[in-house]
C-alpha cells in the first residue's frame, strides 16, 4: 500500500494527501515531522535525506518533494483524471505548481507563522505585513488567470490546482486582511465542493 509520511497540518503534506484522495488510492499516512519527529531517524533519512515531509513509498519506490509526488501519483494513478496528456496543456497547469512553491511559499510562511503558529507575544508584525503584501500581489496574478478559466489546470480540475489550493485554504480562513480577489475566491469555492479537498486540506489550522 502507498505510504505517505508527514503530519497532516503541513501545507506540503496536504498536497500529497489530497492528490491520493482525489485518485482514490488507498494509503497509510504515517504522521512525521514537527512534534511527531521521525524525520531525523536514519530510516527516514534513507527515504528523504532532507529530513522534511512529505515523502512517499509506493511499491518500494521512495520519493520526496511534494509537487513531484503529486505529479507522480497523477501520472501513475490518474491517467484519465488528474494527469494531463497534452504536453503544452500539462506544462500550462504544472507551472502553477512550481510558481506556488517559488513565489508564495516563503511569504506565506511569514503570514502563517505570525498568525497561527506563534504565540501572540512572539509574533513579528513587520514580517507578517511584508508577507501579506507579497502574498496579495502573487494571489492577484492567480486571480487574473482564473478570470478566464475555472481552474489553474484549465477547463478541468488537475494537478496545477493542488499546491495553490492548499495555500488558498489557509489564506481564506486565517483572520487576516486580504484584498478582494473574486476569481480566486470563486475557484476556492469550487475546490471546497470537492470531498477530497475537504477531507485532506480543510482541517484545523495549527
Ligand atoms: N520543498 C519541499 C519542502 C518540504 C518542507 O519544507 N516541509 C516542511 C513541512 S511544510 C517540513 O518538513 N518541516 C519540518 C518538519 O515538519 O519537521 C516539499 O515541497 O516537499
């Protein structure tokens, strides 16, 4: 059975859990990272030498890097669903995966930690405000793209929606000041109608 290592409150782990649920792949989730530890053990480092989550093992094949895990699961188990066959259409969708990691993940972390994870007396308001401004500018780019298509993957939901969809949940549910992004919000509402999203992603923010 597919094994997915990682604590379910991690945005990167949520990507793998959500993809597996979308594809109805039976899996075992082994909580790891954060308070669960495990990631520094030699056994885990043999699977992911970065001591980070998520990582998966599928039929003896070990893999790390959340976006790559989503692509792998889609290519192996989602030929007629999440995986996009046409190279240009697939690249158009997948660019949003790498973009989410390279553009949003770092400022998002500053917002998330200084809103959710850190105690109020430890929060860095300047870092949070800078993160909010940067995330807002990035989400505006996705909002503009979603004005002409219902999904970042095109006409249908696909892998391109998964990474940003994980960030979007916290973005829309955290008590923060957000600019109005109507197309992004309508996309988020579409994601919320997906049972797999609700189960894997819409869990308490911790
Ligand atoms: N680029 C990696 C980043 C992985 C990463 O930084 N994961 C965080 C959780 S979101 C982590 O492992 N933190 C340490 C821990 O949980 O112990 C990926 O996308 O998989």
